[in-house]
C-alpha cells in the first residue's frame, strides 16, 4: 500500500518507539531487581498453567463446579486456594459458617478478609451452634444485616433479651431487606418494633435513595410521615408536582432535615443556586446527614463564586458542621471555606484557623501538604513570616506532592527526594520471597489473572509495617512486568510515611520527543499507573487512557491506522497516539502545560469555558494556583495538580541532581 512521507515517518517513529520500549523494558523491568531474577519466573509447570487458565476462565463465568474440577487436576495448590477464596467471596457461595471462619482464622494476611467475614455472617443458619455465634461476635461486632439478626437471635436464646432485641431493632432500622426477607422478618419480629422504629427505618432508606424499599414502609408510619416520605421521594426523583407534595406535609414536619436537604438538592440540580441559599441561610439545627449537605454546599459555593456572589459562596460552606471523622468531605469543605476567606474576602485569620484545623484532621501526605501550604499562605498574608516558614517547611516534608513542591518554592529551596529505604537484609528477602502472598502474585501473573495479581501484591505491601517489605513488594511488581502495581504499592507506602521514588515513579518507555518525556510520564502515571490493560468506567483505554473516539480522530489526523484492540494490546501504539494528542493540546493552548493537561482530562471545550469565566493563567495577572482551584470539576482539579507534581519528580528521576525545580514556571508557561 502506498504511504505518504508523513505516514512513513509515523511508521518509522512507531518502529523506533517499539525498540525503545523493548530497551526500556529490559532496563526497568527485565533485569534482576532486588533479589528477584528471571530464573524465578516459572512457578507453575506448563501443564498446571493450562489447567488453571481453564479453571479461572470457568470461575469468571461463575461456573464454580467446572473451576473446581480443573483445579483439582493441577499439582500446585496455591491457585486452587485462590479459587476457593474467590468463590467464598461470592454471596450465596454454599460454604458454611464454620468453613469460612476457618479460612479467615488460618489466613490472617489475605486480602478482603472483611468481605469474607460478611459472607460468614450471611452463612449463619439454624444449624450453627449458638455458642459459636456468640463467640464469633464477641471478637467483632456484626457488619451485615444477617449478622445483626443472627447475633440478636443468639443473645435472646441465651436469655439476654434486651441486648438481643436492640440488635434486631438496629437490623430493622439500618439493614437492607428485599421484599421476601422483609416479609419473613416482620412476620417473626413485628411486635418488637414501634411506629417510631418504622419511621427511623423509612428515614434511613430515604437518605440512601432506596425508594422501592421506602415505599413498602409507607403503610407502617403515620399519615404525616407518609406525606413527608412521598415528598422526599418526589424531590429526589424530580417528579412532577413537587410543590403539591410539599404542601401536603404537615406544618410540624416541614423542617424535617431530610425534606430540607431534598429541597436544597432539587434547587441545585435545577441551577437555582440563589434559591438554594435561602435554605442554607437557615438550615435545621440537626442536619441528619451533614456530609450529604456538605456535598451540596461545596457545589453551590463554587457556582456562586463563579458568578461573583462571594459572600454567599462563603456562607454556603462556612457552617458545614463536619469534623475529621467525615474525612474527604470534611477536607473539601473546610479547605474551601478557608480558601474563600483568604483569596476573596481578605480574611487571613479565619483562613489560617480553617487550614490549621484541616491539617489536624487529615492524615494522607497529599492532604497534609495541602493544609500546611495554605496555612503558610494565610500566615504570610498576616505578615507572620516566621510562622509561614514553619508551615511551608511542614508541607515541604512531602516533596512528591504538588503543594509540597509549592512550599519548596516558597522557601526558595531545591527539591530533594529522600534517599531510598535501606536495602533489605538477605534474611528479609528470603522471608518475603517465601511468603504465600508473594508466591500467589507470581503464579497469578503467569496465568494472566492481572486483576487479582494487584489484589495480592498490594496486600503484600500493606501487611508488614517495615519499609523493606514495601520495597520488596514494589520490586516484585517490577520483576513480573507490572510497574503499575509497583506504583500502587508506592502510593500506599507513602500514606504510611515511606517514599519509594524509583518504584512509584518508574521510567516507563516513552519517546524522547515533543512533549518532553517527563510530562508524558507524569500524565501516564496519573491516567493509568502505566497499566497497559486499564479500561476506565467511561471506556478510556491503555497507558494514556485514550477514549476510542479520540484515538480514532488522532489516528486519522496523522494518517495512522486505527485499531481499538491495540489501544490495550500495544502500549507503543497507545503512547504514540496519546503523545500526539497531548502535543496537540499544548499547541492549542499556546504551550501552556496547565491548560493542556486540563484539556487532556476534561476536553478543550471545557478549558475554553473556564478561561472565559476565570481568566487566563498565561497572562501574568491571574494566579495559576487559584485558576486551578477554580476548575469546577474536582477530578480535573486533582488531576492537574497531580500531573504537575509528577512532572517535577520525573524530571528529577530522568536527570538526578541536574534538574532545578521549575513548577512556578511550568504553571505560568
């Protein structure tokens, strides 16, 4: 077939990139790593590999009988044990309580033990000895509806009627029942419950949006509560006639926190943000589920901020009533409150109090660096340079994070990656390599069970607090050709205070062309962790997480043959398409990394919209740090910050000791 000059150049580029990929794979992944060598690769015999591949395919179709038959024919028992674990994780798996408990007790290092405990609770039946049930729950409280019922029944049979009845009440109020289970449960226990118990259950179902179950409850509550429930359902479902439904709610119930929440949410979804503020100016004292209110508060506040209603935006989030137990939602609204106070209301004292409170309430490095950096910014705005420096120094302890790097700049210092943890001793390496989970990770990789390899390998890095175990787990991931799992291990290790730059930021094969290799690595790490088989919920594929439509368009633009299957099967092809698309975004936005990265995630049209609304970080006037924070999509805000932070680390990894951090220039370019 005749090819144009440009097409021939593209073909040559792909061939060259393929050679580069093989070379990089040999350097990064194939060579012996930390005591792992190719000689260890084949754990299973060829016969066992074939049998287990068939067994796992059967398991994927839920044909557990066939899976067991094929597994019994193999000699190596480890994959057979994994199949048993997988089957036990299925609801209605047929295993008895005692057998599941025995597996849990004998395998304390295995992943998903909490899910297995759920299956154990569901397996309790009339044949399970009462003593065994009580002994089990004496060690751990019930987690499931079945568990609460079983524990309650066991206590009642032992004469502990008050405690048992309380557990049955908790099961009824908070548990999940299908129509049949609900009918059987009420036939046996209805006399133990009051109408108020029924209302509490209905209220919980309405908060969760379980409307079918909620409708079955309407006949068990008062007429007024029934009207209240119907109004909340109508608002949640955005049905017609919501005003009429609200008008039928008795006056005494109009301030119900669930009803006010649904009215708030309804107005927000209808883009009636100022009307929503009427509710937020006078919220109920008890908000019922303040974390759900907080989600609405944050959305409304950002919308009002974009429209210039700064005072209302601040008031929308100020009284969120969350604390550190609400984790991510608390971090979101507490930070947003402080940021609006600092950057829009010129109230650094209020901002500093919010940011310090945030710092005390979060644990992960990304969150602590963010809180410390902004506390430093607030202190600096208060002219307290010494205190500001102290907070910047705290944030700089996390140099792989975006806000940690901003703090390094604020201190006028250079970025210094911590040295890798000390090499594990030979005894530690031997112990690690003989650990059952390490063996399982290797055999699962051999039979192509990539998803389950991740489960076991990440667990392997978490079960032991020592840095040595995390290093070895990451190196095992690299030795079996799974740099993506090494990144996962490093992410979890960083949460626990151990930094593993060489494992968390692998030098994956990338072309040394425009855009710079470090940026490609930074984007790929955030997109897929370098997982060639990755497919997102939206359908994005491969290392660079390309949507098929985008990949097709780029391939056509550069006269490359399009293949949907190659987006996952051929990482060289995927990277080349992703590289060209990212370069197009950089060209489209005049060389701006911030705008190009945002466009790679959210699309160029969204970025143009934000430029019209929020100004232009390239103009030297609008603050690019604030511009990123004004991005309305939380995913894209986080994405841009993570990629810009990754960029600095990959530059350092590519040229150790020879790179000066340029995050400030990268933000403004």
